[in-house]
């Protein structure tokens, strides 16, 4: 290992000249402007910014492009391959070359850094870092201009601060250079270097695959582009990496996956990739044409696609009979409804992928779900407390789509691929404005209940605005809604249910209509060999979990939890900042504790899934799903002064798995 130092200006120049390249094992550039601004501030203040790790080799490994907004030149010397430090060096190159997404500015008065905005562009206190730190910058002229614009500031202070900012290009990074290592070993080093960081298992798996199979990244990116053009943009490189590794390993990703991928033969990888491509080209048309899933963002769990990719990718080259095709769709719907992969994803894929490869795969998959030989019926009780994060939301769209539901402005059939004013939105039939602070004290969960949501265009939503259905259902101007048009959305026509006082009666009536339509849709795909007498119910029927954040400008605040399970109701509290901390710890792969209702409970992390015991439930979901929940609560935060006093009541008894996407 060689050790040396180089300044930022030199390193940035080497990126442009192609003397620093990215091996294919690297993930893509992911930093946001806020992170770039913090890096520049750290350099300005003289804070540590870490070292860089490179690889020098006589080989010509596959590379990926650097996200600098242009092509690198062909190097005149042997290049170095960057293993650790991509985000930092790419960010610095962007700032020092005036990249449109790295317009970092500096406030000479407050010494703050941020991305350029309309306000900072008009404020003379802000100067673009590029103007000072770029090669050939006229520092003295800039200082004079700034002094003239800010006469109240000490000229010497302005000069000192701008000089310090300009000097960041001369800051040196410590470099370690690995030489004479083969690609396979470099991949192992890359995995180990990144294993203690918030790098996802799919990133590490891709790094391992890149070392084993040159050119795999290009294959994945080309496939992702193909599906993005067909509105299946969620079948991205990360998803395809999971699909390929799942096909090769026969289970989900875990810490042992990387060693097993290294041992995989070229034949196994080629065969696995052929299975993924063939499986997708059979599965997506089946979902799109038979189930009307025209956009991948409708699908609650993309993991549920993986066993079906294997099933269809390895299916003999014979016709697919209607019974099997329907059974595949039926399993897919039930796997989403029963939150099959909301926790223990690796374990469950380890059951379902082998099942997809065995004899009678549909029967075996349904057996793994616990519904083989039974009739799954959606009841109004199942829909209580369900909101946009629930898989029943997905099912309600499919039911409306299959019923020929039309938009309430354009009269076109609702479409998940519509654009501009016709872009699909979910609309509160009874507007939130008339339900909040109502004398009947409707809860947040009731207001956002699935039974209060309809799918209409953005323009129709704006036209209706906050009007009551008692008004806009009968408005003579568009949208004039007939009984037939409302029925296609499963909206009861009863005039007595159009006013806020009768809102709970409206919810009950619409749940009945929705449940019947959902069951009929499921029955369309249920294989004929399944027993119609044995009925399987949803284990979460009648359950709900609601968060309410109480916060102030000086206090991160507390979340009050209200949980309902069967006839029991539980209330508890925990610190909002504490929840943020455990989610970030989980992002680094660490388990931790969270104090809820006066006692610490264990927070468990498996891959990117976090499970937290909250009252009668084990709330489980991906890190991204938890983060979205946190952001939603911050947006809906109530004043801390309204926070109720809740006596600690630790939960005693068994807990039921509850998906975080269904938390209201």
C-alpha cells in the first residue's frame, strides 16, 4: 500500500483528464446539494474530511462514468481507480466546475453555506464558491466588489474569509493506493471498507457481482432503462440486482450473500440473468394486461415480484394456461394484502423462490402464505383504519379500474400513466377541511380512511377543492356526477351521506361497497381448485396504529401513539428525536433501543428492514418507509402545548406484525 497526499485542485484535474476513474463496483453518485454544502463548509473550517482509497492495476477493469456532467478525457498515464471517496471527489469536481446541481454559495457575513436559490442570487452577502475556488479566479477583484456591496462589514474580515474560501482548492487529501491486487480481492476490500457504513446490501452485492462478472452494471442499466420507458421505473438497478442475486442464490440478500456470489460460476450468473430477463418479459405483460397494473409505483411490495420472476423465467417453453396465469396474479395480490415481505424478507424469499422452482409452484406459494385451499374474502371490517399506505389502497385502485371508473373532469378512464392535468391523484371525497375540528371529533385515521379516497385527475381535484360532496356531487357545471359515475368508484349515492355529520355512516356504507368489489376482483383470479368453503381472514382486520407528533421550534417533541387491536386500545408515547436516531442507526446496520411508554424496547434491523415493538404491534418496514413516516409526521405536527399527558403503560402479551406503511 502506497501513501501520499494530493491537493483538491490536482485531484479534480485528474478526474477531468481521466487519470482517476471509477471501477464498475462503485455505486452511483447519490449526494444531495445539502451534503455538498456541508463538505465545502468542513473544508473551509479546517475540519477532517477523511482519506481516499485508490487501486492501481495493469488490468483494464470495467468502469462506470463519473457524474460530472460530461465525458472524461483519455488519460496519458495509467489511471487510478477510486474505491473510497467517490461522493466527496465528484462533489468537489462539480463545485469547482460550476455544475448546475452543485451551485454552492457562501454568506460572507454569517459564514453559512447552502445551494444557490432565488433569494441568495439577489442577496449581495452570498457569493458562489465556484467564483473564488476555480482555477484562475480573480480573488482581489471579487473582494473589492464584495467590500463595496457590504460597507458595514470590516474589509479585513471580508478579505480573510474569502481568502480562506479560495484556499480550499489547496487542501490536501491523504491517499492510500493499493497495487498488485486482483479485481476479485479488490471487490472484497471494497465490501469490507463499506460494510460499516450506510451502504445497502444490494450495493455490496452489485460490487461483488461487478468483480465476478465484468459488464454486469451495463446489463442492469440497459434493462432498467427498458422498463422505465414502459412506466415500470421501479425495476431499477437496485431491484434488478436483488432479482439476479435471488435467482442465483435461491433466497434474499444477507451478510453471507457476497461470499456465495464470489463462488458462483460464470454459467450460474449467465443463467440467472437469462432467467431475470425472461421472467420479467412474461410477468410484466401479465400484470399490465390482465390486472391493469400500468405503472410500477402502484405496487405496494416490489419484492413480491421476485418469486414470480423465477417461476416464469424458468417455466418450460410451453403455453401458460389460464389457470396458472390467474393463480400467479392471485398469489401476487394476496402476498401484498398479507404483507408477505414487510419483515424477515430474506427468510421468506428463501421459502418462496424454491417453491417457485418446484412442482405445482402456485399451490406451494399459496401454501407458504397460509391460504392454500381457502377463500380469501375482504370484509368491511378489514378496511377499517386503512389508508394510502395499505395494500388495500392498491386493491381499491384495481377494483375501480376494472369497474371502468372515469375521471370526474375529463371523463377518461382513470390511468396511472396519465400526465399533466390528467395525472392521477387520490381525492378526499369528504374534504379534510370540513372534517377537521368537526363537533363529532373525527380522528386523523378516520379523515384519511381508504373509504374516503377516490382516484381522479389533478385538475378535477383542484376544481372540487374543499367543497362538500353535498355541493359538488350536484353541481350543474362539470363535474356533474351521476349515480352511474359514482357507482364505478363505489361511492354510495344516498344523499343523506353527503354531509359531514353523517361521515361515519358514509365510511361504513362505502367500505361495504369496496369490500364487495375487492372480493369480486380477487375471485376473478382465484384458481378453481381452491376450496370455496374455508374462509381466510386478514389478521389485521379491525387493527390500526396512529401517530400524532407534538412539536415546537425548541423541542423535537413527542409522538403519541394510539393503537387499536380487536377490543383493546393502547396509548403510549416516545421521543421523536429518539425514533430518528434509531432509524439512522439502523441505516448503519445497527440494532438499538427505543424508550416507549416508560420502558426500553429492542429495535431490530435485518437488511434494510426495521422492526419496532409498539404497544400490541411489531411495526415493521424498510428504512425508507420509516423515513417517509417521520417526514409526514413533521409536516402534520401539532403544537407541543397541546400534547396530552399519557400515563406509561407497557404492553404485556403477544404482538402482531404491523406494516409501517399502514401507520396513519
